[in-house]
């Protein structure tokens, strides 16, 4: 199962996320759930960098991706980054609606 943890601040803004595990929906190389989650999460990190110039502190390994948002002083850029991260959450929830047996999404506030 893929475990996704969305990290929110008290003001509900997203300051990071952690993705761990494998869906095991199908054999390696044919697992559409793993592929979808990878595309959404890695694509979000890449989009944040390409579209806002913000480089997230990210780590990736087999079955693992984490991303932490750095301090952003420009409020326009901060809003853009939040929009992209909220879009990621919408996409992950859409995957979970169809493949909930293979992905679990948890939101933590700190």
C-alpha cells in the first residue's frame, strides 16, 4: 500500500508531504497506481520549481518521496506554491477514490 502524509500548518497551508510504499496493484512496471502517484507527486515538485522558481527540499528513493516547502517571503509565490500543492492533494484524492485499497492519505497538522 502507498501511504501519503500531507503536512499542514495550523493555518491549513501545506508545508510538506511524505509518500512511502508500493501499491502492489500489479507487478513491477505495470502498476498504474504507483505510476499515477509518482507522476502526481514528482510532477508537483517539478512544477513548483519550474513555475515558481521555488526549490523544495525533496528526497527520493525506491518507494519513497518527501518534499518540504522552504520559507517563501514573496506572498504571490507562496500562493502559487500552495495552489500547486493543493492541486496535488486533489489529484491524489481522485486516485484514492478509484483505488482506495492501494493508497491511504493522511493529513497531519503541526
